[in-house]
């Protein structure tokens, strides 16, 4: 009996030991399974962190630190680029930067030699800081690049909206692939709303009204003042990724849902149900077409589907962009309304009617030269003395009619008052007909008249 009892105790001990060993073994197995299950996520976190760092380094490299922090980026613009510890205090128009060798001041608007325009632009200061002169503490941290520009100057005029702000902002921000935070000085809410669809293509972040903001925004990089290249244009050779005016127009098509990238019809012929469309840009206050109704009738007789548009400061940009994009030929007197050429499909024709007064140089710089980069055909129609109301306002020998350049010498205000503000137009229908026939021949089709 005794030996049997001892055997049972020994057996129980062995069973207990085996149970403990099995429990340890099972625990190790469970831990192995858990580790193998979660390890990929740890790796992914590491990879994500590495990718974030690489992206930040790549964006930092986009700031050329071999240049001075602030420099003349073109004849029309100054630009400041900085990387490191960047702190933006909007209420005081101050950017604190470390490292920074010296203090800089800049007005971030692309019309640097125009004193009148710059009188409506706030000046920003870039300041270095150190432990001895500490900056204000960050209240909001950002990983994107900051871009500061002004909504002042001549904004509100369609031409200046694009050539002074929207195109330069595209030039300076497109390289960041939407990882850019816009901080707008002298912000006009109605203006931002008007062009919001464009800004949303360039940035994934809400625009900050920086002058009225109490935060201290901290960034790894900043660009203060967009870069100007040329009127309504982009010099692809000067951009970080070789992007051009064609890329800007592509961005506009995405922003406003424009269907036509090119004016070419389907197949080799125009569909008989779709006549080439002519859009006449109408004006009310000056450089008005006094025979506009007759112009419409004449163009219709040539086979055009004619539309008349009158853009103004309250025009719905998306709606008007769709109208322009549907046109094959656009005609208008020199003025801000012709800026809508940015929405024309490639291969379309722009006809600029140049008012009387030796204004060819103005017409060339504003719309003729940009047309080429936009892949738009350009035709110029010059108003003659018998087509302008100036001939009714001045006697035949007056310098305004006989010697326009004597008026030019008096300065821009004199030129603008006489030849842009006080002149209405009555294009000769026979001459204009020949111009429209020339436009039809330039269109990418073989339809004959």
C-alpha cells in the first residue's frame, strides 16, 4: 500500500512538470504568432516614417540654398525661399527664420516697379532669430511648404488676376504636388471664392487669411513672393519640373471641368450639326462695338454659331470658362476680357481688335505673345480712323488723331484716358468678314465656305 501511494505522488509530480513545460511552450508559440502578425505593421510604420523624411528632404532640396534667401526672381518679382525653422506671425507680417543671415523685407506681389500697385500691398519682414533673441512659440505646426502672396495690387481686374497672381502662384507652387499651404495677405474673400477651384488644384489645404490670424504657424520651408516669368506665361526652362503654360491650362480644365483640350473636330470634317462657334467678347463702358448686332449677323452668314459674352467682376468663372472652352474663335477689343483666352482649346483662334492710337505694342505684350505658348492662333485687327469714335471727338489735325505717340509721351495715364477709356469702335464689316474667313482657314478642319 505504501509503495503504491509513493508511486501516485511521483506520477502526479511528473504530470505537473509536463503541464508547466507545455504551458511555457504554448506561450512561446503564441508570442511568436503575435510578433509575426504585428511585425509587418511595425515595418510599415518605419517605411512610412522613412518615406515622410525622404519627401521632406526632397522638398527642402527644392529650396536653392546656394542663392541668397531673397533675390530678384524676374524683372517683375522678388522671391524669398527659406528652409529650417520657419515661423509665420501674420498679424505683424513677420516671418522668423533660422538659419537666416540677415533681415529682409519684401512685398509679395508681381509688379515690383509699379508704385501704385505696391501701395496696395503689405510689406513683409523676414527676421533671423537665436537663443538670445527667441521667436514667438509655435501654436500650429505644418509639414507642408508655406507660400505667402498678396491679394492686393490690381487684383479684381481679370488680366491682373492671372498675370500678377494666378500664373506666378502656379509657377511657384506646382512643384510641391499640392503639399503647399497658401497664406494670403490683404485677402479679399470674394476674390478667393472666385478662384477657389484653381487654388484647390494647387493645394490640399485650406487657404489662411494670414493678416487676420492670431496663430504662429511653423513650417519646415517657406516661399515668400511668387515668381513672375512673362505676361500670362510660363518659361518651362525656368521651372523645377519643366512645366509650362500647357500644364497651367490643363490645370484650369481640371478645375472647371472643361471638356475640350483641342479645337479639332471628330474625324476630318466638322459634324454638320456642329458649326464652328464664334464668341464675341462684349464691352459696355469703353471700346464698345457700336455695330455688334451687325457683326453677329455677318458672322452667322459665314456659318458660325455665334455667342456673345460680357464678362465682368461678378461673372461666374466656371460658367464663363465653359462658354469660352466651347468656342473655336474668340474675338474682342483689347482689354481684360481677352484674358479668357486661357480657357480656349488648343488650335482655336484669338482675334484681338486693337483700338486706334498706336497700341500695337500693348496688344503684342498682353495677348499676342502669350497666345503662342497656349497653342492658340492669333490674328490682329487694327482699328482705322474711320472706325473709331475718336474721329468724332477731335478735329482732323488734332495730335490725338495725327500723332498718337505725342500722347504716349505724356505717360500711361494720358494714353489710357484717351485711347482706352474714351474710345468706342465700329469695325468695318467687309474687313472683319475677311478676318473671320482667315480664322476659319486656321481651324483644324477642312470645312469650306
